[in-house]
C-alpha cells in the first residue's frame, strides 16, 4: 500500500471521528499522521512495526493502525464508525471544501442524510438557514454535487435541457452556413422526455452529407470525432455525450424516428410500415395503419393498440394548467411571502389560484407550523383573498405521514384546511409491506386530499421507499384521493410508468411544483412532460380545473367528510 493511500485512510478516519465528535486531541493526532505519512521521503510499507513506531509524529498507537492497514488493507476504526453513520453522510466527505463540521450541521440540524437530500435542500434554498452557511456556500455545494452527478454519466432532464437548447440553436446556425435548407431535430431519450438523460442525440439532414462531414470540424464549440459511417460524437464541457447523425434529407425522418423511440417500439412500427423512405414521421405511422404517436409515448408496444383503434389520449399541455397546488412560503421553509407567491402566480403565470401547503409541525427542520401558526396563516390568507380580486389562495398543508400512517394534526385542525397534501418525509427504510400499509392508512384518512410525492425518491441519489404501487393506487381510487406528480426535476414522483394504471382506475393526478420560491413554479413544465409521458389528459388533472371548478371540488369533498 502506497503512502498516499495510507494517508487518505487516516484523513478519512480523522473526519469520521470528527463527525462522531470524539476527543479533539485524538482527532488532531490522526489528522497530523495523515499529513506526516503523505510527506515521508520513503515508502512506509518497507518498514517494520518497530521502525514505524519510531517515526516522528506517529507513536505506538498510530503505528499500530498503519500496520493494520498494511497487513489487512483496512482499518477497523473506519469500519466501526462507518457502521454507526448513515452511508450518505460518509459520501458527503467526498465533496471537497465541505468539512466534517459543516456536514455535522447538515446531518444533525437539517436532518439531511445523503447527497440527494442535500442537493434538494440547495434547490429549495434551505441550506442558507443553517449555522455557518450562506448563499455562496450553498451555491458551491450545489455545484460540487452536480459535478459528482456528471461523473456518473447520467443527468436530470432539467440539467440537460439548457445545453440541449443551446446546442440546437448553435448547430442550426452552423448548418445554415454549410447547407441550405438543412433539417435538424433533437432525438433520443431527451425527445421522449425521459427523466434521466445519458446523452444528447441530434439528427441532421442535408443535401450532401459528405460535404457537411468534411465541414464539421468548423463547429468550434465542440470537437466531433467519427464514431460510425454517419455518426459523430463529442463531449460537452458539462460532461454529457453528444451524438450527431448526419444523413441525406430523404433519410432524415426515418433516422429521426429510429433514433427517438425505444428499440422495441421502433421495431414494431417499422414491421408494419416497411423500410421507407418517408416524407414525415406522421407518414411512418400512417403507413403502419396507426394514428401518430408523439415521441414521449414511444416507449413500448402497448400504445400501438390504442393508436390502431384511435384511442390515443389528448395529452395535457402546460396551457391547460389553471392553478398551482402544493407550494411553500416564508411561513415554513419557503423564500417568498404568501403575497409574493400569489402575485407571481396571478400576474406572471396568469393562473387563477394558489394552493399553499407549508410544512406541518413534525417537519421541525423546515419550520413546520404548530397550531397557533396555522391559525395565524389562515388569517393572512383571508386578508389576501379579500384584495386579490378574481384569484384565490386555498388553505392547504403538507401534513407529515407519521410512522403508523396517521397525520400529524388532530381532526379539529385538519378540518380548517381547504385541502391536505399527505406526504412521507421520515423513516424511508420500511419494508414494502409496512411502507404500503403506512400510505394506505394515510389515504384512508378522510381529510387527505392528495398523496404527495408517493415514494419520496430523489433521482440519481435516493431510490425512494419500496411500495406496492397497485395497492396504493387502488386505495386512492377507493377513497377518491388524488395522487401528486411532484414536478420538482429531482422527484417527478409519481413515476410515469404508473400513470396509466392510476388513470385507468379513475384516479386524478395533480401536477404540483412543490415550489419553495417563485421561479420554481415553472417546474410545472417538467411535471407536464412526465404527465404526457404517462398518458395524462387535462380532464384527469386536478389543477387543470378552473377556479370555480376546483372550489366546487374542494367544497364537495369537505361536504362528504362532514356528511352534509
């Protein structure tokens, strides 16, 4: 074992000891040993235990740890402490510039236990509230985590979107100088609105592919290399792979189709349509005897039967949304006031209503509302509604689902809300049976209106708790509970793969931004994307209801609760 590897192990041990708040003298001794070993002018593995003990700055106890590493390749102290600390906390130590003291604050004060939760907290501006943190540190932490994500070769759709649009514009301008009337489109996972994107694929159609290929080195923002006969590849500074397929114009739409859909879908459609060429993608489906299937639905073959029998859904659009539900203000962990959030929805987004759902009292880390503050917030809402004109703030709450499935307010408090979003924020390690039973009990609470982010997943970082989706959805269908599509790009939960099952059971979905500041309302775009991917129509979406319609909906639900 080389000196640097031994030094890294001692540095890690000192950091873990600091997280455990062990004796400061012992921590300093181990940290100093890491520095000393790294700077030794000879390989320490060539020395005996007795010789290592005599090295200045080490001593017998530290030398014994070095010898343990040399003999076994591991340190029992690291294994012992690591077993007592959440795996995600240990992983945070890999973020350069974020020392154990800050990580301890993140863990103990904010209740954050992994990188995904930390990234989510940065996005929701929660980190700046912790001792020793500020906006600059928060931005740096977010940048470091994004760098880690890029290293895995996978990206959130929202991360890839700005680059995709920038490249599309840049390549379009470049093509105009190379070939008149060139065609270009983004294909691949990105075009299908997949929540995770591994590369960006562009399809280009020109009159003379050979000439264009010879000119591609002139596109200076990227360095393309030949991967195949008609494919060039490059890597963006962001770390995402770029694929560019360069073909004759007459092959453009067939290539775009092939490079967009999942392989199973493409093969099944072309078996019906033949080899082409085709003047448009619509012509491919027409030749196959199918209605046109939009890119986001091209995942498998189940959709083909609907396309054959003219049963394709009229998918929801962003313009269909009439209001925004599940949002947070300065009453809990939001950045903007109730009035600021309402005016932004009304004046900037032209929406008709805002559902405010600040955190409930169990979410102490997010300044959750105890009963007196609930009452005070409702008074502010009444005052704002009196002056907002034809716009309404609905009194909602994001009520924590406790371990046994109950909500964290009494019935007397729950009945004061217009609607309740019930969500899990703690104890995400239950087995499938217990986690499912927990959610079903919350769903059966008569005051639960919406089931929030059903699995608690954080894409690329936290799997989310295992549940029996069918049982949970069936329970929502039985009790008339809406299921949230949490539009935060890190969540996009309920997973689109279960939308169709929910819709077939008659369950309404709600595209909720979970906004903690005004600009995050725009995350509803991502919720619409995955809603479309799951086959959602406007008539099946709660917040596509107008102000009058949703007011009637909430009132009718409360009437059923009280038996009137």
